[in-house]
C-alpha cells in the first residue's frame, strides 16, 4: 500500500514586499519557504526538453509492431526537441579518389533509399508533423568503422569533403524534402573525446581542426541558403571538454556557432550535492564574460544528459531501471534549468537505436527509457521509471515558457533540495517541480505567485514506493486538488523523492 504523504493546502497568501538581490533574484532566508515571484525569473523563453532519438542502426531487430510502440511512447513523452544522429557511410557510396591525392576532385553518390535513410526520414517526418525541433548531425568522419578508403582520419572534420557531404545532406533534407524542423547541425560527436584517444584509436582531433571544420560547414551551408540551420557549438563531453571548446568558441568562433552545447554525464554525488549547478553557473559566467549574448540571443544546451554511476565497459547503464535514477535525472534537470541551461536532450530514448560491436558480437546499448528490440533483457520493453519523470518534465517545462528559480537559503538541508517553477507566456499553463535528495524528509511551503489559469492542481509524487501508473502504463497523479495552483501548499517530502505540481494533467 502506498503511504500517503503529508499534503496541506494553506490558502492564498498575499504578495510580500521583498527586495531583489544584485542579480534580480531574491535571496531566500526561510529554508521552509519555496515561493516563486517575478523576481525569480532566470529564463524568459525556455528552449524545451527532449531526448536522443537517433536513426536506428538496424530496424530489422525490432519486435513485431515495434515501430508503432516507439511512436506511441514518443507521442506521450511530449518532447520539444530531439537529437538525431546518423553515419554518412550509411548512404555515401561509389567513392572514387581518382587515384591521386587531390581531395577536391573526389566523387561519390548518395543512396537515400536504404533502410537507414528511410528510418532517418521517418523520424524527421514525425518531428515535422509534431513541431519538434531537431539537432541533426553525423557521429564521426567516414572511416571510423573501417571504411578507410576515404582517408579522413588525419584531418577529421576539417577535411574539405566533410563540409561538402554535410551541405549535400542538409540540402536534400531541408531544401528538397522540406524538413524545416532541423534547427541545428552537429558537426561530429564529442570532438574532445576523439582528440583524447591518442594514436592507438587513430583519432587525432584538436580544437583547431574542429573549428576549421565548423567554418567550412558554415560557409557551405550559407552558399545553398541554409542560414537558418545553426551549428551546435561544441557537442563536447564533460566539464573538461567545455573548458577547452566552449571557452575557445566564446573567444573566436561566435559568428559560426548557434549555441554553447555540451554532453554531461555526471556522478550521483555531484548531482545529489548540487555540484552540477555550481559547475554550470561557474562555466556560464566565464563564457558570458567573452560573449554577452549568452542567455539572450544565444543559449547554452545539454545535448546528451545522463548519469555516469552504473555505466559498464560496454556502454550500458545498469541503473536505468531504478526509481532513484529517475529522481536523480529530475534533480539533474532542475539544477541545469536553474543554472541557465536553455534545453536538454536526455540520453536516450530506445535501446534499439544503438549497438556495440565487439569481438564479433553485437550488444545493444542499454541506456533507453524502454526497448523495442525483439531480443531484449527481461522487462526492458516496459517503460522504465525515468521515462515517467522525463514525460512529466517535458510536459511541465514547455518550449517558450518562463523559468523561475529562487536562490535557496544556504543551509545543510537545502544543499540537497532543489525546486524550479515554470509559467507559459499566456498564463494558461504552469507549475513547479522539486527534489529532496537528502537522507531525511523535509517540509516545504510552495507558492507560485505568477497567475496561472485553472481551478485544479495535479500533484505527482515520485519515489520507488509512491508513483502511480494508469491502466495504459503511463503515470497518473497521486492527488487532484480542487484549488488553483496559485494557492500555497505545504508538503512533507521524503528522502530521494521528486514532486511535480501542475495546473493541468501531464
């Protein structure tokens, strides 16, 4: 039996006269108070949450009806953006280097009719129809999977053919097929990782090579009318990758890139102690010293979001089936939003997308919110807990919304408590989410002063004992209160628990 949480409706309270701190946000002194005021707005127009939904490496491996299942779960997730990655060698063929060393006269053809390209187009058709923004890109240069006749490894993405292939592909997808949902281009995955592998992996990337590749791609895009497709600024992995790439971008590549984008896979302790927030705020402030546009006309995004503890040598995540993973990813999201991150793509959606090829064996990467594979581990085809929290967050923190986050009182308890609110520009939708990552329960008084329509409040309580699923397998509210979300709510939150309040059912 689910143990009911202590929830009290305190009634509407009057607006308090509060002084703004130096950054325009209130400094909260009462550790029990979690009140959201206009002074707490730290993002005027949020970019949205989403997920990695890359083109499938082998759709033949799906269960019967698997693709319908994928679309059903995507329908319910409510993603505002996705990251869709492909490999160019899936459809680049008939390569001819003319037998010389002059890369300018190399030729090749494209096959956009094979199963890889067809799946890529299926995903883009879905996104175009459902108004989902897409970051589209290629994993790495041709040759990383053994097709070395292209000889791209020395120059990596600065190879002049990389820009040609990228422009041709986007010309086909955007100009010819009309996929205007493609807003960004990812000019190779985790370029700092490629540079860190050393000669044993035959990867020798540098920031300078990557930056030259970005300049080449930007020029090639502009020449064919793709000015509206921005280039992801970095797509690096880890805070150390941000240090090298994002800070360099802020000094010398501002005209070519469309955002400050990174991948962050963090330890449990870094999330639990709020160190993720501190790290992003520090990095954000240093980038902004060089680029005053940050937070205004250019944003910071996390294009792969996940947790590192539980990762195996075969690049699987052993903890994705636990409720604690779901709570931590909620905490991760709230810290990122409070620190100024404008959009997040969770890694990842479906186990069936990606595989590891080792010693003549093929192993799926188990990082997803479920699996549509015919041969999947026990329970993998059921929705994992973090699908449900991700769905709640995607629906609550909608694209275009205002984000509010007060600076909490500095005490031991609030080192492990986070809360962020959101309100749509028209006031028709809004609510807030919170996480207690501590070892004991906390009692908080929540109050959202920004006017939101509606006379009911939907409350979701998420930990391993409390979340509820409906007959359709999707999450349902723990409580429905016949009062506006603009009332004050007092809630005792157990340890390792996430809560979501919304004026509409999510």
